[in-house]
C-alpha cells in the first residue's frame, strides 16, 4: 500500500528516481521529502494510511470482475 501511495503522490517518473535513490532532501517534491524522512516534512503514506484506518467508510469492495 505504501508503494502505491508513493507512486501516486510522486508520479511515475519521480517514483522511479526515488526507488533508484536519486532523490534527496533538496528536492522540491514534498511527497519525496516526506518519504525520505527529511526534517520538517510530514510523513505522507503513513498519514494517509492512518486517516484511512480511522474512517472505515473509505474502504471499498473488490471491483475486479465485479458485476456493474
């Protein structure tokens, strides 16, 4: 789930750079800074997951192959 959130928050190109270790705390990309643990950055994926856990109404059912 964290990888999916990182990919969504950073976009595909920046996520690939993140995975290769090419991003640093000097990047202006806030999600990358958060996931890198940079000072002053609020954790992104952990925050999103914590919010989702507090709100069960946000959970969805499986849609793959489901009848419309």
